[in-house]
C-alpha cells in the first residue's frame, strides 16, 4: 500500500541510504555555529511550509530567551544538499530568495561557510552565518524565509525541513508548530515528523491547511520533517490521485478507507474530498447535473491508469447499487469534509452538511461555486479544444465516405 511504500522510503533516507536519482535540498533550524555553552533557550519555533507546483516555500519564526548575561552568538542557518557531483546538479541544489530577520530587521550580510563530502553522492552543508547579540534577560526574535525545489526520493517527491539542529540551544524546544498549506492541485500522501506522530496535536485549520503542535520537544540533532506529495492538475487527466498505491488502482469497492487513512490525520482539501466522492458515483453511472462534474468525467482522457474508470451514464442509477465498502467509504469521506473548517475567504458559500447520508444531489447543489475559477476555465478550454477536433473528424469522415460512394458509382457505370 502507498503509505507503507512511503514509510520504507523515509527509513532509507534517515539512514543515508539513497536510491538512484535521489536529490535532496533541506533547510534547517537556526543553530549555534561554534557549539558554545549558552543560557539561551528556544521557547518557540513556528514552521510554515507552503506547497506550490514546482517548489515549496518555508517561513520559520523563532522566539529565543536569554535568562543570563548578554551573549554574542554566531548564528547559523544550514542548508543540507545531496546530489550527483556535476554542474547541473549543483546549480539545482540551491535555496532561492533567502531572507533572514532579527527582531524584524532584515539582515543583508552573511558569512558563507561550505562543507562538502563526496562518496557516491556529493553531500554539502552550506551555512549562512551572522553574529547576533542576545541581550540578557530578554527575548530575541528571528525569522528565516526561502524557497526550495522539491526533493526526489526515487519515485517520490517531497518537501522537507530539519529541526533537529535546534538541539544546540539550552534545553528542549519549548513549543514547536508545523503549518502546511497547499491548494487543490497538490495531493499529500503522508507527513513524517521525525518524532512519533502521536506526540503531536493535529488540527485541520482550513481547507488545505494542516497544523501540528508539540510542546517540550527533546531533540537528538537529526530530526526532520518530510512531506510526501504528488502534483496533479486538479481537473486534468486522472493519474491515480484517488487510487491506492503508486499505480492508482481503484480498490475502494473492496477495501475500507478507514483502514488506509486516518480521519484525524488526513491531508485532503475540501474540493479533493468532493471530487473523490464523485468518483464513486461516476463509476456507477450517475448523471451529474453539475456541469463541472459531468464534463470532467465525460471528457476525461482515457489512459492505462483510468481505463477502468470509464464514465458511462446509467439511466437506472440508484445508490442501492453501492456495495457495503463503497457506502462506508463515502460516509467516511463525508465525515472528513465535515471536520474541515470553512475559510470564509476561500469558500464564500456557507455550506453545512448535517448528515453522512446526504445524497449526491444535495451535495452537488452546493459545490459548483466552490471550485476555484482557474480550474473551471481550464475545463472550459479543454472542452472547447476537443469540440473543433471532433467536428473536423466528422467532416473528414463524411468527405471520405462521399469519395467512396462517388468512386463506386463511377465504377458501376
């Protein structure tokens, strides 16, 4: 199953055994470069990771407290990379738009220190270093922002961040918060937190916004976050985003989602859940009156990944055609959606589903305006592009048919 494949991949990563074509760029928590003893404690670390199509953005804020005398610290932000040793790979393995702030003031000068080690891969740690004054009995606030390319782990891609370097400060981290943001086109397979997931309190903050919190975090120095993702054009070609395992096989007519996903640790957006539910209905031939759905399934491009999902409208459709697994899986997804808080800015309609037995008709009535505008425009463009081709093919067919008839008549004469 998909979840177990990802777990095995990260096990390999954490022991520095990488499969072919693995490429890693990971930012890390700010640390003390010279490893000196300090009275400074990291009270709070808030990690915001936003996932985009071709890169991810990291915005981390730190709250430090010095309960002793004033200290001048060489503060370092390390970026760890692992690539093949060639110019193209080294150029790829960079963070971009790096910015660092101390107490709200942008720092513009750094000392760069680079350490490299070559075996099968080129392993590099690049430090952005600056001297910072930590006043006695005072708070100091730091912020780091940057963008990074997605890491590749064999067949998988993902975002990441190493927070274990925060172990250089005095004691444990008082509180650590991870916030993950993503849109409908990013499907999150799983999130690995470097520590037992059960130690973190998880909440769904909004559609596509997930929050993990842990207090009194004890570190060894190597802990990190891995977010395994797949990018899909949300209303584009089906490539197995709702299937099981890497090939996208549809198994939800014989396997319970409850045994595969956690209702408390899912990573769907609201629109992803709604499209997921619609697949159950499409596979039984439901006649969607919402044009967004009807056109999506009607014009879905056949491929080896979705030939078993070919949409054929069934005039005798009935929900009674769902088997026990399908009914329970639909209810499971409806419960997930109910637990996603509404973001007024993103979802202008105040929709509330009060029953897990809501029918697809009630469901469709409320969703048409909730898909973002660019997805609808994409679908309209897709339909318009297919229509002229269809007309041309008909004209060619008619033209060839007329020629054949004409030749047949001439031959008889």
